C-alpha cells in the first residue's frame, strides 16, 4: 500500500463498531475468563490496526502514530516504577509499619467507627492499595467490630470508606497513577486537585461515623488481635519518629515544587538509608527489595500480606498498561475514530459544562457496571472524554478527579463489580449490607458534581496556555 494513498475518515457506524468490538473483547476477557486488562488491551491491537488499515493507512504509519503518542507515557511510567522502589524501602525502613502501628494504637470503643475509618485510611495511603488494606487491617477490624456488637455492614462501610479514600489520594496507588496518566496530567497535580473534593467529604464522614459510633460507646473491645499485630510489627521493626522521616522528606520536596520523579526516588533512597542504619539491612538486600519488593515472614498472615509488597517488578503490569493505552488511544485519535465518535456527543453537550460533567458521570458509572472493573473504566472514560474537556478549556486534572470519584469510589457500590465482590468476600459481609454505609463513596461524587455544575475548583487553561497547547499539537 502506498504512503500516498488517500486516507479516508471513518463513518460513525464504523467507529462505533470498532469501539464496541474493543469494549466487548476486553470485558469478556476480564469478566468471563478473569484475564488481565493489560492482556486484553494488547489483544485489541488486532482490532485497531486492521480497522485503521481499512481507512488507507499502512502498518508502518499506524505503528508510527501509536508509538509517537506512546512516548507521552514516559513520565507517568517512570513515576510508577519509582513508587515501586519507594514502597519497598519504606517498608524496610519501618515507615509503613510505624503508620499501621500508630493507627491501631488509637482504637477505643467510643470512637471505634471513626478510628476504623482513620486506620484504614492511613494503611491505604501508606501502602497504596485498597485491597491490601481490606485484606489486612480490614479483616482485623471486622472481627473487633463483631466482638463489640457493631452491625457488620456498618463496620464494613467505615473500612471501605477509609481504604478507598487512601487508595484514591495515595501517590503509591496504581489506580491513581493510571487515572492521571490516561488524562495526561501529573500525578501530584491530580492528587492535589482531588483533595478539594475528598477532604470535605472525609470530614463529613468523620462526623457521621463519630455520631453513629456513640451508640456503641459502652461496648468493650477484644484487643487480642490488635495487640498481636502490634507486637509482631514492634518485634520486626523499630517503630518511632526516625522511621517516618522519609515521609517528611517527601512532603518537603513536593512543597518545594521539586520534580515528582526526583522527589519519590530521593525519599525511597532516604528510606533505604534508614533501613541500612536502623534496621540492619544490607545494601545488596535493599537493592533487591527495590527490584523485587520487600519480603519477610513474620509468622502472622495479616502482617505478611501487608508487608510483602513493593518493588519495580510489582509495577510492571501498570507500566505496560499505561503504555499500551497511550498507543491504542493514539491510533484511534490520529486515524479519526475518536473525533467521529465524539462529534455527536459534543453537539448534544453544546456549550453546557453541566451536560459535560453529567455525561462523564453517566459514562463512568455505566462503564463500571458494564465492565466490572474500575481500571477499565478509568481507561475508557479518560480516553473518550479527554478531547471534550480540551474543547471546554478544562485542564486534565478536572477529568482525572471525576474519574476517580466515580470509577474508583463507585466500584464498591455496584454489587456485581469486582471491587464490591472482593469487599464482600474479604470482609464476610453482603454488599447490600455495607453499600448504604460507604458514606465517602456517596458523598465525594456529589461534591464533585456540585463543583462541576458551579465551576468552583474547575481549573481552566489561560489564553496563553491554549495557544501553546495548539502549537505543540500542530508540531506533532
């Protein structure tokens, strides 16, 4: 096929057919065969490339377009790999164990529900995983709540609210890094923007769980499980102020506006230095942790699940997914598929920001319900909606915030979603019991929607930024 062959624009029907084929392939693979989202997106190459060739593009042209956009994943992927290093050295230094230990130490009967929220938040922020938090601190707190006579759904609601709050705002979270990458914004900028909706929602949750918890103020707590976890952590790590220095160091670097990659890696090295001097870890072991993750056998399943994680290799799939998503999205964009699909949507939305926000919300919840995966939802909604937000001169962090407030927080609210199923199976509670009490998952999207309608906190491009952006696009 000649490079000079006339390129055709896809028809709307053909564009819809291609998009439905990609969604169907990915969804069936993930839901029916339990395949990885990364595998299914890579296989969608077999749909995208033939479709683009049908429009007159050669294979080499298609690859060039995809890889040209794929280069945009470089910064995001280096951040993700740096986070893998950070998690491993923070555990080795006792940083994450200190956070978990401190959280467990503050539990009291009167404030059981609100401390459950806080403990799960701290654990999830420190580890960057909601599922890991549910499978460790969550299980322990469920048994404590049961011994106190607190309804299982209520305890589970506080656990899920805390775990998903931490997952959402942690720079160590793969879902957070993915949302930022798909929407083409820096992960730290993304997190800062999310706090504008997450923090007010969290404060409301603190009030709600505190007030409700007063009902169980006179109940007693079985501290056996808490004490067991705390004893294991103290026996294997030096719990104290020195261990949290890497966190303080990271916050200082970020406040000084230092580059995210440099800040994260520097904090990881700080953790390694503390692990060397305070925990007695060798340099060779620390370098191995950075690659393969921290490893320890404490004899207690809860703590082993919490601590055996991190490392560059643990982030490999996320890195591959981000790159593949960028490449596939680049091909769909440059061959005109996304433009054709978005045109009817753009004409119906018109100049209404409210309709744009509403469409994003609906798309996100429907994709979550259809695919049963918040990761797929983030990729799908981010890819489809990102050009529309540009049309409204809205910065990408607006979209990435909405995606996380609906895709990440909405997942446990859909009973057949993989996240809701995991919550139910791990905590031993029916999803219909905990869904009404996941206050954070309900309140945060409501606040975000109000922001979208009123324009409050919705960041826009200046005229100078619009001109620069167009110049860059023209150059590409």
